[in-house]
C-alpha cells in the first residue's frame, strides 16, 4: 500500500497541481504532464454499463444544480450506497441534508 501511495503522490508534481486547479476553475480539461496520463484508470472497470468515463463540466452551473436535478430526475432511485450498507435514495438524501441544515 505504501508503494501505491507514493506512486499516486508522485503523479502530482507541483506544476500539475497548479495546472489542475487552473483547469478546474476555468472549467476545462487539464493539460497535465504525460506521466499522469499513463496511469490506468482502473475504477472505470467498476462503472455500470452506460456510465460515461468523462463528464461535461459545463452541463451544470454548480454542484447544487447537479444535486437538485438528480433529486428531481431520480427521486427514489439509490443515490448512495457504501460498502454493503443500506441504500439511501436521492429523495431521502435531500430530506436528510435539509434536516441537517435546519
């Protein structure tokens, strides 16, 4: 595990960090050093069919808009499930977050 952590950290040189943050703020794809592009994105293998590997960062104005759209669109569909625990629907997640903020 230590090796993997060091490998992960080595992928984010100082210039890549700066470029990554700039790209995030400018809503564009980061132009990182080649080393980062060589890392296999193994998490994509666990994506269900139909889930895209890339997203359109311009589709929503904010995370709040994405969340509210997801609540309306998916309602009772599972929104969160963590390591075999009970699933929480988008609607329940909305209710719980509103209760928490009250």
